[in-house]
């Protein structure tokens, strides 16, 4: 009887330990070729309107070369992302059909702990060369989103960031501290460094930081 009790206790401890274990994700990819590509990368350190969120969507036809690293740590509440990529548009035909779509590459980074959101978006791109680095973290020592990007694009570009207080004011609203919106159509070279940080405060379950 004691042995059964001890075994049951040990199993319970193991289950509790596994439930509290850290969740960690790391992916390194090198993808190059000619054809049609559709790609989605999504990660979050917490459910709902908390923690760090990251989403990227790529689609288009033609020539592409994409080198990406993605790291997510739930216990550390951080996300790291780096990408060096180039896309050149032209239609491609196979026996299964013809693919004719200009390139789209959209990234959205949300940091509920810092009250910060950054969006990097390229659409209808005939040519796109880009390098993007993302660092986002939210814990007792740091609540920060840092983005450095460099791109050359023929198409449409949208770069935006938004910073809000993580606690509501007396009227129940989140005070906006700052924003930047860059919308471009044509041929452009873009370089930006963005750092958004917050030393205190916590968000609520209301989605007050949509992709900007």
C-alpha cells in the first residue's frame, strides 16, 4: 500500500513538474528557389492579451532567397527574430497552373507588457530586399521591443509603431504616448531603428494593441 501511495505521489510530482516546464522554440531556415511561395510564422509567449506576440506572412511568385532565425521562450517571456531576404516577382507556370502574384511580406510584433506594437508590411512588391531584426521581452528587469530594419522595395510599404500606457486613466482609456506611420508607394530605400520600452505597469484582457 505504501509503495502504491509513493508511486502515485511521485507521478503527481512528475506531472506538476512537466506542466511547469519551460516552453522553448528555435527555428533556423534557409529557403531559396523559383516558384510560388506561401509562408506563415506565428508565436506567442502567453495566451490572450498578454506577453509577446509575433506574426509573419509571406506570399508571392518569382525568385526568392530567405534566411530566417526565430526564437521564443515562454518562461523568459521573450521573442527574437532575424531575417535576411530578397524577393523578385514574375509569373511562373506549371502543369498544375499559373501563379501570378506580387510579393507580400507582413510582420506584426505586439508587446503587451511594454504597451508597444510595431508593424512592417510590404505589398504588391515587384522587388524586395530586406533585413529585419526583432527583440521583444517583458519581465521584471525589462519590458521592451526593439526593431531594426533595412529594405529596398519596388512596391508598397507600410512601417508603423504605437506606444500606449499599460494602465488605463480615470476615464478607462489607454493614454497614447506616441505613434509613427510611414506609407510609401514606388521605389524606396528604408532604414529604421525603433525602441519602445516601459518600466512598469501591466495590461488587461482588452485588446488595446492591435496590429498597427
